[in-house]
C-alpha cells in the first residue's frame, strides 16, 4: 500500500503538470513542496510503526518531490546546484535514520548533477564578466563542496564505493571548473567562443599540472587512491592537449602568430617553458624520476620552440 500510494501520487502529479503546466500564475513548485512535507511526515511517523521497507518508500518519495521542485521553480543554471546540495542532506538523513534502499536514489541524483554540469548549454548560461566572482564559482563550486562532503561522509560510513564515486566526481568537476575559469579570464563572459589564444593553452597546461601536483601531495598525506588516479589522468590529458594544441594546431612556428619581441619575457614562456617545468615537477611528485625515458617525448615536443625564447625574430611574429 505504501508503494501504491507513492506511485499513484507521482503519476497523478505528473499527469496534472503535463496537462495544465501553462496555467498562468500557478506555481507547481508549491504542490511538490506540499507533497514533500506530506511524505516526510509519513516517513517520520512510519519509523515507529512500520518496518524499514515502508519507511524507505516514503523517504524516497519525499526526496523525489523535493528534487522535482528545483527544475520546476528554478532557472536552468541553478538546477544542478540544488540537486547537488540535496545529496549530502539525504546522505546524512540516511545515516541518521538507517533507511535502506536510499543508495540507488543517491547514485541517480549524482548522475543527474553530473549530466547537468557537463551539458554544453552550460557555456551559454549568464556567467558574468569577472574572474572567480561569477556563476562558474557558484554553479560548480557548490556542487564540488557538496560532493566532497558526501565523499567524506560516505568514507566515515565505511561505504567505499560511494565515497570513491563522489571523490571522482569532485576531482572531475574541479578540473572542469579550473578550465572554465581560465577561459573566463581570457574571454570574459564569452567562454563559448571558438577563439583560443596561443598563451591560453600554456596557462591551461600549467594549471592542469598544478592540480595534478596537488592531488599527488594529497595522496601522500591521505593515501586515498582516487587522488593519485585523478592526478595521473590529468597528466595524461595535459600531454594530449600539449601535443595537439601547443605542438600542432597552435604552434607559432607552424602557424605564424604574435608572441612578442622581448627575449625570455614573451608568450613562449607561458606556452612552453613553464608547462615544461610544471610537468617535470609533477612527475617528481608522482614518485617518478626525471631521467626516465617516458618523459623524453614530451620534453622534446615542448623544448623545440623554447629555443626561440632567447632568439626571437625581429618582428613580434614567429
């Protein structure tokens, strides 16, 4: 009967919303909030009367109607933020009430959050023109903190699989956040622009490698496998990006572009030398020696244009 109550309530609401969602002045979010409070009340009452299965059905129903409230009432750019904040809240309630079968709901909610934030339409959101103090910080920062908190709580609950899931999501979202902030710095308010500056790729490489170094340091301190796996994947991504963008598509020796006419202090410093030094340092932090042959291909790729740092052409173009 509890399952029937939950399913019928959900189906009737969806049918009513589908048929009459264009009613002017009517806020369907109020209806979902009412249903959320109703099923939350049923959950609390059922704790002392019925078994855990019925409690879990009511708890899942309450979480479902709360999750439906956000896409109905909020603008697109805030839906993932609200869903992400819901994850640790449900997790803490799960641990407190010991309600079974909530794990599946948390996984589904996490998937929805990741899909929303990896949606290409994110690039079209009203971000603002400032660096750091923009929507990217809130739209990605809050989910990052929420998933990190969830990973910590799951680790304390001895749930290794859920903790590793949220750790991986946290690292990936921070990687995307860092990349988008760099785009915002070079193209304020126009991160969807198809234009890329040659020095932009160098800065991306530097910050990606700094993130990898940070993860390696965290692994040494905390011994959490997700950190070293994430750091190594970021290093691989940096190598691929360096080869494709810095060496082929945006190489100033192949496609003439302005790098500046001052020796050493020019765009090549950002494009090649600093990423090269960052890569060497990240390999050292990863526990690998600098002299290993696996680093030679990248050293060769990034070192070729560095010779021009001390011998720039008379014009500002290579």
